């Protein structure tokens, strides 16, 4: 079974890079989220859609971080984004490993 893929909620979310950081704005909820360099890197990957495993691989290839730490950090980051309705599963697939691991 393949891991579900997630992407930014394009109709409700706007984002912009500011140097090494990003600002994510959830328009309908009037919420602003700031993302550091590694989180901004992950947000960029989520523009096209990415699975938990994709994000972990990207993080470990770009930053000096152990896979176990990357998994923990990505799961935590994804949990925050899911709870804030900033990301959603692609194609409405609400099942899979990530949601059961990090669902709100």
C-alpha cells in the first residue's frame, strides 16, 4: 500500500517566501503561520503533493538530520498543518499511514 500524498489547500491558503522562512496564510480562518527554513522547504514540496516518506527523504537529503529525527519532525509538522487545515490529502483519500499517525 502506498502512503497517501498531501498538498496545500490551494483555495484557502496563500504562502510566500521571505528569505529562509515562509509565511503561510489561511485566508478563510484569518490565521498566519511562520515556517523556518526546513519547514519552508517542506511546504515547497507540498505544493505539488508529497507523502510522509517523500518529505522525510527530502529533509534528510537537504539538511543534516538523522532519519528518525526527520520522521519525528515531519510528523509533528504535518500534524500542525492538518489541524490548521493548511494541508489535505490529495484526491480526498482520508486513509493511510500519515493520518493514523498524525491526525488531529
